[in-house]
C-alpha cells in the first residue's frame, strides 16, 4: 500500500509484486501494457486451472497506510491491495496443501479503461484457465452478478452572442439543461436479477463568461446498466434527438457469475475487470472490504475480514478444482 500506484503509475508496485512472488518461489511474468505499466502473472506449473485476480492500480490521491488493532487504513486498503494480500496468502496456503494448478493475475488500469485486463485477455495462459476468481470489495460475499457501466458525453452546440441581445445567439447551456432534465425524468429499463438501472450526471461544463450566450456545453454521464446497452442507448437517442451529440466513452455490459452453494451471495452494482477477461474461463467475484469506503479518503479494511477472505479463497479454489 505504501508504494503509490494511481492508474498510469503502476510500474513500481508491479516490480515489487514480481520480486515478492519470485522470492516465494512462483514463476512470474510481467506483461507489458504500456511503456511503464505491466500486468503481473504468476503460476506454479504449466497447467494453472484457477486464477485469483484483481488490479494493482488505485484511484487518486495516494494515501499512505496506517493501522490500529482492528483496521488498516489508506489507499488500496480494500480496493484492492488488501485483496491482493489475502489472495497471495490463500495461494500460499493452497500450495502448502499440495495444490499447484493455480495462478495469480494482477492487472493495471482497472480504475480507468481496463487496458490491463484487455491485454491480459490475450495472454496464452487464458485459454488454459477454467475459473477466474476476481477480487473486489464485496464484504466477502460471493457476487453472482455485477451491473454494467455505460459512460458517455452529451455535447450541445449553440451560438455565442452578447448576453444583452440573447435573440442573436443560441444557448448551449439551456439546451443541455433541457436534455438533462428529460433524462432525469426518464425511467430506464430494470432487470429482475440485476436490479435498477441508475444514471449519474457526473460532470457539467460549458459557457465562456457570464455575459456571453454559451456556444457549447457538455455533460458526462455514467449509467449503471442492468440490461444490454442497446435499449438504453436507443432511449437516450430518442431523448436527445438532434438537440445534441452523444459521444460514447466506454461500455461494459452486466455480467452473471458462478453461484456456489455454501457462500453468501449477492448482486453488486459496480463494474470490474471481468467483462474484459472473457478468455479466462468462468468468472467469480469475492473480496474483503466494503465498496462504500473504496474511492473515499476513509478507505479501510478490517484485518479479520482479510483473514476470513483467505479461508474463503482457499475453500473456493478447492471446490472449483474438484468439480
Ligand atoms: Zn477495485
């Protein structure tokens, strides 16, 4: 945790993980994703069937680790460096018990565009892997579904004019506000399994000065998808019509994951690397910590939850390897 690794700056933490895992006796590969970003892939033999996986990048800002008897605080405590630690301990425990068909996959850039996962998906080991246990803070519940994320920009154009003569211009801000109000009034399709589709108008930018009719305005929107992208995009196009442009930034659709008896199960609202790792076999999702403190200045994880996660991963892997 004390090696900063905000997305784009993961090199040092990748080198650290490589050295640490090599010192434990793992075979470690660095997979280059960009000039200074490497995925870390580790295994014990040529036939790893189950991989434990999460990401090594964090959101900004870096917050150094502190701890008390109960908790570890700081950036990455639960999202996702605590999870990395619990997965490595689980893998070591499995190794002690004679299990060697396992691997570890740590990606870069999950918090941005998942470029690490997209590169990892093309790695030759993916084809041999049957199950991918991804780690994100799920409160140690087995997530059996995760919503998708559809990110887009709506860009309205107008015509600048002196604000005293508004009839000479066309306000892009007012156009955008009308569109956003229509979006807020729209009921997007829900899904029985995944739940409610929610819309966040995350950013608004526009205008030049108080006394100028604004020629341009744009809003950034993140939609948590519970259906395929198509019906939501069609609704948006119907709302926006020719009043503005829709620019799609990224999209990952909702994913169903493996259900396993004996584990607490739930659907989570956030998106993970999993949609970008389809070649790595059947996905599962479980990790210590709460998504509600991830990405906040108060991020923490309970030490006992990390220990519980170790046991859960060990049990999960053994169950998967005997199916
Ligand atoms: Zn995460």
